[in-house]
C-alpha cells in the first residue's frame, strides 16, 4: 500500500534527508529544504508530491517550485517541476506522482532539468520542448575593454530598474543564483548565472537570464574574465534563446527543457523562479 500526497512544511525534514541519501549526496538535507522553501513570495499549495509507504516512510519525492509571473500583462501561475526521485522498488507509482502534480488547475508547468527517461514521459503528457541550443565559450583572462563588472549587493541594487530589482531581490537568497551587472558606456546589463557540472566537472557557468542580450554579447570578454577569476569557471554555456547567437562559439545541443501551458508560448519561458536558481548541485 502506498499513498500519493502533497508535501507540506512538516514533511520537509524527511524530504531533504531522502533526496540527500537517494538523489544527490553533494546537496545536504538542509540545502534541499532551503532550496524548495523558495526565497520569493509565492502562493504555493504544496512543495511538490510524495509517495508514502504503509509504514509512513518515504518511497519517492517530486519537488515543485511555484511562482507568479506577469507575462504579456497577465499574472501567470507557474509550477516548475524539480527533483524527482523514487526508490526502484516503487517506480511503478512514479507516473501517479506526476499526474497528481499536473492535475492542479490553472498552472503553466515547466520541467527545466528532466532526466533522459523523463523526457518521453513529459512529451506523452503534452509537454513541448524548448530550443536549448547552447554555445560554449571558454573563459579567458582577456581585457575587459569598456565594460565594468559589478557584483557587490549594494552597488547592484543601485543600478537596476524596477523590474530587474524585483528579480534580484527575489533571487538573492537562492543558493544557485549569482548576480552581476555589466556596465558599458553608461548602460547596464543585469545577469543571473549558476555554476554547472559537465561530466562531473564543476567548472562550467550557465547564464540563466540577461536583461539586454545585445549588451551582454558586447561585454562577453569581461563576463568570462570575471567568472574565471571569481568562480574558477573554465567555460560559459550560453543558450541562444537567452543571449542571442554568437558567431565565435562552439555550438552544442543543450540539455532538454520542457513546458506545458494553455496560456503562454516558448518565448515566454525563462530559467528564473525555478530549481535552476535554487539547487546548487
């Protein structure tokens, strides 16, 4: 006998310990709890869904990260599906967990880090793939030219407009989100990025958001030099849909990202307010 139920705040200690042991030991139980208890204001009905066994122990977890975004002048409710881990002997019930999450009415659903086995399941349930074409650019100690990189909190706040400032304040407590402002010729470009692993090497930097793609491309050398120095990043992973197309870059097929919505389209989906900003794996 198993039970599929929403994750409540009282379940978070068990959930954090479960994910630390069974999914990713690099992320502590406390950090899993911190991740799903998001730093932005959100009207969340739960923290995801859980599979409880007959003896009340956990057999599986599917995290959910909720947010409300203003898109095309309307408030859209977003549910980002995050870490999904089910013990092997109970995986026959995995589909029930996902169906429970998707049964919640009125949400756009995103899955921005699905494993290979999850992608066809998402597609079966009506998810659409995003274009995740990636450009790989090495981080080199190049001259910064006319760009200044600002990364201290007080200075960043003084350089952002109203919308950017809201994004910054919503994410400054998110464990995986790092922030800079690229200043060039009196103009600012706000950037949110995270450190990523490829082939278990934690030396890559993925850009999650830029406020001005054109100015970001003009300041690319300065940004690459900054993350090389501050984060020991060896290469940037830049999605074309986020930063635009670069002419001098190695073009790669990115990891899948998917969404399901009756209200918005691919151009409206970004990487913010999600597991990508909250879980530093």
